[in-house]
């Protein structure tokens, strides 16, 4: 695995922050994206990028996550859906291709490489889900970008 340093620009997104166990993570993301997707449709809003997931804290017992979808235009959200700005600044980045079940292994290797180069963490790590599983049923082809904000 290799990684590169990138500079990201902030974008407006609709998001929901919630908690679950590691085992519930896939279902929680599905629930959140369905809720945001229904809000986009009901309010004639368009996605302006790929869905993402931010990990504020992570353990097998409790994952504090924020999941969202970049949007065009302005929306303040409703209920537990709110508007946020995505991370802006330097980040270490790598691309993982494969099923979501293997992401934790990819994160371990990615973190080892970033730590070995003595980068200082500048915010919570996050993923961008490039491949929509509904469009590509073969999970070995799913593309996920991993990001670690750094100073």
C-alpha cells in the first residue's frame, strides 16, 4: 500500500452523526444514507460528490460516526440531518479496492505507514465511498478512499 499527501477543499454536505457498535456499522451507514437520500429527493437537492464517513472515535463497542453526502446549493437540513463543511487542508490519502469487510485491515496498514512517517493527526479520519454497491454488485471492485488529516 502506498499513500500520498493531498490538499482538500471544503464542500457543503448534509450529514447525520450517530453511534453504533462495530458490528452494526454497515446497517448504520445504510440507515443514514437512506435518510439523507430521501431528504435530497423530497427537497429537490442534488448530490455534489461521493458519500463519506467520518470516524470521531472507534472501538468494537462504540463507533462515533458522522456520515454525509456533499450537496449542491443551500440546505439547512431537518430533524437530525444538518449542514456541515467537509474537511479542508492537508491529508494523507490512499485508495482501497475491495469489500467493506476488509476496510479495517486497510486502515491498520494505512495508519502504520502514516505513523512511520511521523505525521501529526489534525482531525478525525474519514472514508469516501467512490463505488455505489447498488451499481456494482462485485464487492472486490468497490473503491474507497481513506483520508487522515495531518498538520
